[in-house]
């Protein structure tokens, strides 16, 4: 057995080595003496070297530790003394109610402007500072009280009785706003400090860039009205389900999706005091079925607000798509515009008062606009500007027309492929060819769509090359940058806006259709339409304005090529048609 210190074998081994050393010293005394003298001479030097190295290490460590220590001390003092003093509960300033309500002027009409409030003369300096809009201080938990007007709007929208509104108004310190400060996150001590007040019932954090609210559940005991409009929320904050006293939830103008996680209907249904739900202007919440589900599953909610665009209100549109509309009518030419653009036109171009989106829907806006146009002569009353594109050489257009006719003949014989790739447009044939710039980057990722686009490009390579050569005669730079080519046969009317385009497009029309017809019409402004002659010419138009094809003789032949861009750096929108500055300027002078 072996002992704790290594056992007998190790001890015998050590004794053996010592014995050998003693024997060697006796037999060779000169060598032993030399070794002893050498060791005695080296030992002091070794000790000195170790001492110096240790001293250098101590000095270096001290030099490195001093600035770190000073920095740490400064940080500790600033966070434990200065910031604590600034944001302690005792220092949270809440404006006391004044004897007279604030006088709030009309809001600045400029978008995003904040109107300056004129406060009563008897309001003290602290309250005056609190009610004045100020830049965001991420360390500040100071809040502003709501104005009397904002408070009244909040309480009324929550469905409170007059008596309940009076009770709330008597304690405006419970109604706080931190609005329009471009906050992307809430300071860590903000909500805990509010919770310590134990009386915050209305909290307005609208007009910021918030996407989450950790700690909101701390206000569960008192918070009744939560306003989070105009933020970046993709979902209702999960903490909302803990707000058992909540009466009003305003999530308008956010990015809430219609999924179980983003819109937790079951959790909201458990908030028995909830009376108002506002989800207006969330782009993913647009169906009537969403409204019906909220009303059915949250029966206690007396007011449910959602901006419904599907199905559209009766009378919103004539026809379900551009191909269903008569492009010669003014109504069809205006349909591509959004309801917001039509509202703006009523105000800016016809001097009408602004319409309320809550009470005046698209059918009423369109009807009023058509009435005003009719007073000016309707569609015929709009000014027409005729613009001629840049001619393409005879050789280029003849080669293209021959290839287009062959393409059409192959399709009529039953060749495989999509006959109409854009069903919303009225055309006998419509085909889109993507450029290599569009699909090559996606091929490496194994995209099936990219593979199909590459196969189509290879199949119609000759048509692409001829089309590109024709464009290069007119605009070499655009010939290098366009990312898609639309090839059509028999395109008619179909007023529309190309929402995926990132800039203007070039159009070229070929065939035996009569000269002076079949041009590209584009709306330049509320009272001006340009008609671009693209017959055997390349015309440049911005498809982000409403545009359509002018009538041409039935039974005649009309092919068109549209060169456009959907990838790259977007081009700013400037004018609807290019090459018509002189004509438009002359009309403006008239």
C-alpha cells in the first residue's frame, strides 16, 4: 500500500538519487566544488532578476489600474449620486391642476408640427416647463400633463359618462403624455417610477418609434387608457393582458398583423372593463372579418375601430380591376389614385374643406370630385398636351416587329407559356421578361422563380437583344439599367399605376394601327393629361402616375414594349412625362 505522501517507492527513489549524488561528490571532489561555487555565484543574480521583474510588474499594474479606478469612481458617483438625484421618485415633477384650463390653439397644419400652448398666467414655472414640448432626454422620467382638450377627447373616446369625466378631470396628474419625442425605447426606470405614483390612469405614448413596452404590467392596478398610436408596434404588447383595469386601447397607425400572436383576441377578451379598441390604419388589419371577430369575441368592447378596405364600401370603384373600366371616362382615369390622394385633390385643387375619414368614405369623396370636374367640363375639360417620342431607326423597328409577329404566331399555335401574365390589364397577350440583373443573384440561393426567369430569358434572348438595341439608340444609360421588359399585343385602355416601379419607363409601340392613335396617356396634374406618341418612337413616362393607352382602331395590330425598373436606387418622382416642359409651361402661362 502507498501512503498519502507518495508511499515507499517514491521515498526509496529519492534516497537512491541522494546516495548517487553523495558517491559522486566523494569520488570527484573537484567537480562537486565547482558546482557549489557556480551555484553560489548565480543565486544572488537570479534573486535580483526576480526582484526586478516583480517590481516592474507592480509598477505596470499600478499604472494600468489608476485610470481604470478613476473612471470607475467617476461612473459610480455619476450613476449613484447625480442620476439618482435627478430621477428619484421625489423628483418626478407632476403639474398640479390650475384654476383655469389651458387655452390650446388650433394645431399647426404642417405635418408633424407641434402647436405651442399658451398657459394661464397663474401657472407656476415648473408646470409651464412641463407643458412645453421639449427634446427627448432619455434619462428623464418627467411627464407632461394632458391639456384640457386632449383629456376631454381621451375620456370621451373611452365612453365615460359626464360624471366620470369630471372625476378624472379633477385629478389631471393621473393623465400623462410623453408624445412625439421619437423615442425608440422607454428608459428603464420610467414605468417603475410611474407605478410608484399609484394613480396614473391615462398614459399617452403616441407619436414615437416604440416597438415594445417592458414593465407596462406594473401599471396594472390603475391604468385605464393606453394610447400607443403612431408607433412601430408589430403586435399588441404582451403586457397589455395584465392591465385588468384597462378601458381603452389605442393602437392606431402601427404595424399590427392579423395573427394570433400579434392580435391576441383571447387575451383582450379577458379584460372585462375594456370598452374601446382602436386599430385604425394598420395596413395588415383591413378586412371586415377582422372587425366582426373583434366584436364577437370581445363583447364588452362598445367601440371597435378598424380601417376596412376589403371588401371596399359599395360604390368605391367602378369595376374590380383596370381592364373592366372605360379609359375614356373621367371616373376610370381617377380610379388608380388612393382615397387619400383624392381627398388631397379636393382640398388643394378645388378649394374644398378637408373631409373626415371617419364619416366620409371613398364613394362620397369620388362623387364630390366628379361633381366639381363636371362643372369644368368633365374629362373633355381637362387640357391635353401632345408629346412625341424619339424615333427609332427603320432597321431596328423592322427587326423588332418581325420578331414580335413571330412571337405572337407561336402563341396562337398553342406554344406553352403564359398567354396573359397580367390579368388586370386588357390585352390579348402580356409577357414579362426579367433581366439577368434581376434573377442571377437569386439563382445561387436555389430560387425556383429565378430559374424560371432565367429559362424564359434564354428562350426570348433574341427579342431582348433587339429591344435593347432599339433603346440604346435613344438612351444608352437606361439600356444598361432597365431590369424588366413587358411585351404586349392588343393592349387597350386599363388606367393604372405601376406601384412596383422605382422610376420612369420607356414605351415603344409597333404595328399597323393608325398614326396619331394608341398613344400612352398620363395624368400630369388634376387638370392636364399628356398623350405621348410612341408609334415607332420611344417615349419616356413615369408610371407612378395614372396612365393608360389611348383608343385605336378595332382589328388593327398594336404591339408594345415597356422598359422599366423594379430594382436598384429609386428615382425621385418629378414629372409625369418627359420632353414636354415647353408645352406644360405654355399651358401654365395660359
